[in-house]
């Protein structure tokens, strides 16, 4: 009845007011227009013609064109990013290529009408302004990624490598400028600004692109990874300071006048570090408990744009101010991550692609229309590679790096990417570069960035033969991967893994993996976080006299990272943790475990505990993501449910499924390595049916016959018996069967290790 009342009220209300509105309009037209000359616009077109003209007018207004440009740019960039991913290149290659394709080098050359419609000259101002905003936000993020404490700790070797990788190409760039000055400069350009700018353009390393490649290739897990990231960070910091000085000289016109600009810039840097930075730190400390509030976010963004405006006004470009604002942000990791997350998506997805296309629109490869120009382009590329690649590699070798690591550093430091394009656009805006030289330098940026991944692959193949023998030995080891989040969880899982390999450590390998939530690109304070997490685990390993390997990664997808690392590392066993739930009968088996279950990694908890379905034990802890890990990893998986495990002497092994033959291997390992006592509850007589399982039982008895007991099936198993055990070792299928047949038994179960084959 209520439904019809509401409908009746709706009809009466809308109808009444519509009638009143109609009467008002008619009265106004009849009474108020008297004595006025009302002209009605008549186009002379049909209704369809009026609509078509209106449509053509609407899509040609500046705002509509800008929206269309953004749509086209995002689609083309997405296509090229997909292509680059397929060929093993970073996305920045696709973004640069997309810009060139949409510019006069391809689209404008072969489809000029489409190019003029999509990118009319009058619209380039809008693209440029938005792209500059994107660059300011991007440089702010780059500044925040620099950890000054890490730079101090690794400064000795890293500074030598980094500054050598600047001075070598800088000098070669200035030398090249001497020979090409007359042919590739404007009449008003002086030699000193041109030579200095060519030096800077040859010296740039793309820190964000380098960091992305380092993580994609897994180099961050090697000793050379942190070194090369530190070198790139110092390179960025130094190069941008030098660029600020070069811009000051170029804008001032002579060196003496530029000293005033440089002096003002130095004063500004001092104010930012000595005045603004402490204020921001106090503000962050006061808001520590509240998190990132709107007012705090607004204040930090205001500092960013004030800094950018100030450096632009001084005469050293707004991007330097944005970079500096990022550097002086409070050192709180959580604050920097939150600030980055709020800025980077709109920057990387929308605004930066506009910059790539704007650069592409200014790049006319067709201007290189002679062999002389292409030869000069080749020389530019050769000078860039020789200066950066060889300069970095030689310096790295000098400070004690191996030839392989030195060449890896050289290949990575030769990456230019987006940062090079930023510098080149500044040079073009200042009138230092001609369009021809600008096109050559853009090609150089594309080539040097493109060659990084193939260079690393070639180096891997060259040096791989030296490690083949060691690799064969590694493959024979029983390798265990233990992902964890909290240190306490890592200690408990390490204790369990130790029981599997204790007496055969030379033939085994345990890797402790910590995955930290975040973006792999943002590595601020990562060393301190790694040390904090792993120190208690390493102390536990020392007390157990267990050798371990540690692996630390930042990821935004725990499930995919675990699967990728486990499969790539060719591990034999993946051991993860789980936590029980407060008991309610309908919640299934894990619902029956008490709250004494402890220590759960956040990401495993999210995987295992995410969806508690009320239709049995299997559904409660094993949601789609858990099953995905089990199904997509190429090894046995153990899910440890901890109920206060301290040591293991007695292990209870229920066998309810004929596929449990593989459980015998784990029984053997535990007995041979830790001399634990196995009580086998063989409900289906597997020890009589399977030859492989019989061999496992015999192997256990051969170690010590008193370490094995076959439970008499005529004696019921109750909770009192389970309470005397330290661990339940059970397969996933048997666990499901046990839950279905004896659900009440599991309420008092001790710590449990659930195995999948």
C-alpha cells in the first residue's frame, strides 16, 4: 500500500508543479512581451541541419578539443605501453614513441588533416600548460623518492661513480658542442650556454625509469641494486643543480649577471632546508595520529607550488623548485607514501602523457633530411653512450665493483627517458637548441633508454656461463620460501622451516621473504624498514644456528608477487602463515580455532581470511586468492595455523585420502632432520596400499623405530589425545574429510600444518 501512496504523491506533485510552470510561462509570454520587439533566430536549415551545425560547433570549441586530445593520447599511450610490455621494454619507451607518432613525424606527415583537427596550433598552449603542471607534480614525486640519509650512508663509492658518470659525458658534450655550434645554433645563442647545456643533456640519468628497470629485472635483490639506485639519485640531484646554474647563465646573458641568479638560488635552497623543512617536520609530527588530513595535504601542495613559483621567478625554472620541495618533505615514510599515492595516478596516467605528446609535436624527424644530419645524429648518440655508459662502468670498476656489476651500472646509468625530454624541452624553450638538434637529442633519449634492457640481457648471457656450476648445485638443494609480514610471524615460520632442514643445511636453503605494501617505484627509507623487519628474524636464525637468505620487496599486489617469486626461484616448498577466527559453529573449522592463534602477516591474512563463507571449513580460510596461490605455484604449499607452537616432539598425521602419498616425504624430512615422533592415523590403510608411502614409513623407522607409531583405528581419537600433540600434519584433502566427519574434534586441535601437493 505504501508503494502506491508514494507513486500517487509523486504523480500529483510533479503534475501540479508542471501545470503551474506552464501557466506562468504562458502568462509571461502573453502579458510581459507586449511592446517589445522579440526576434527569433531562424537559421533556414532543417531541424537535422541545425543539429548537425550545433554538433560541429560543439566539438570544435577549445574545451571539447582538449577532452578529445586527452582521450586520444591516453588510448595511443596505452597501446604503445602494451607493445613495449610484450617486447620487454619499460612503459616510458611506449610513451615517448606515442608522442612521436602523434606528432608531425608520422601523423602530421601522412595524415595532416587529422593532425590539424586533433592538434590545432591554438590548442598547444593548453596541452603545454597541463603538461607543465604534470611535470611539476612528477618532479615533486622524484624529489620525495630521494632519501638523503641513504645518500649519506653510501656516499663514498656512489658519489665517485655518479660524478664520474656526469663529468665524462659533460666534457664530451661540451667537446661535441665545439664542433656543431656553427651549424646547430641560433644566431643569438652564445657558445658558453650552448656548450654547458649540451654537457648537461649528455649527463642526465632517468632516476624513475632506472628504478623501475632495477625492480623489473630483480637487480634490487643483488648487491649492485642499492648502489646503482643511490648513484642515480646523486646523479639526479647533482645534474639538476648544474642545470639550474646553466639556466641562470642562459637567461642572464652573461656569467656575471648569472651570479646574482645563482646567489638567490643558493639563498633559497638554504631557506628551504633551514626554515621550511623544520616547519614541515613539526606539522607532520602534530598530525601523526590523525594521518593525512585535507588541511595538511593542502599545506604540502601549497609548499610545492610556492617553491615552483619562486624558482621560476628567480630564473632557474619551476621544475627545480618542485624537485626541491619533494626533497625537503618530512621523512615520515607513511606520509610520503600517502602523498605520493594521492598525486601520482593523475600525474602518470593523464598529465605526463600530455608532456610526451607535446614533446612529440615539437619533434620533427623529417627535418633530418640529409646524410650529414643523420651522421650528426649518430655521433650525438655515440657520444652520449660512450660518456655515460663507459664513464659509469670505468668509475664503478675503479672503486672495486666486478666487471659484471660495473657494466650493469654503466648500462643503467645510460638510461635517460623522461628526464632527458624535460631538459631538452627547457633547452628548446630557451632558444638554445634548434629544431634539428632537438629532434636528434630526442632520438638519442629514445635509443639510450631502449638499449638498457637488451644490454642487461646481453650482460646476463655473457656472465651466465661462469655461474652454471654453482647454479647446478643450487638446483639440488631443498629450497623453502617463507613469506611473512610481521617479524614475530617470520620467527615462528622460521622455527617450523628449521625442523624440516635442521640436520641437512648444506643441502637445503631457507629464504625469508617480506613484502611491504606500496609502489615499487617509491623506495624512500626502504633500508631502515628492511633492517627493522629482518633483525628479529635474523636473531632467531642465529639462535637456531640456521643459515637463511633474506628477500625484501615493495609491491602493490601480494598474491602475484608471491606466485612470481616462488615460481621464478624454483622453490620446493612454500610455507605461509594463517590465523584462526573466533569460534562460531557455522563458520567451519577455522571458525572453531580459538583466538590463541597468533601472528599473522597482513597480506596472508587478507588472502586467507578475506571471505569467510558459511558452508564448511574449506571455504572459510581458502578463498579464491588462496586457491590461486596454491594452483599457480609449482611446488608444495604449507599453510601453518599457529596455536602457540614452541617446539615439536610429537606430530600427529591423519590420513583420510588416497592422494596423501606426498605427506610421507614431509614425515621423512621431519624425522631425519629433527628426530620428532610421528603418530600416523591411517584411516584408509594407505601404508598398505602405496609402495611409495610404505618406503617413507620404513625410512622413518630406520632412523629410530621408536619415532614412529601407527595408531590403532579401533581406538577413537579424541580431543585429549590431540592436546598431547605439538603439531597436526595433514593434507588439504584429509583436512576437509576430517572436518566433514569429525568437526568437533578440531576445536581442540593444536598447531596445524596443512599441506598441498
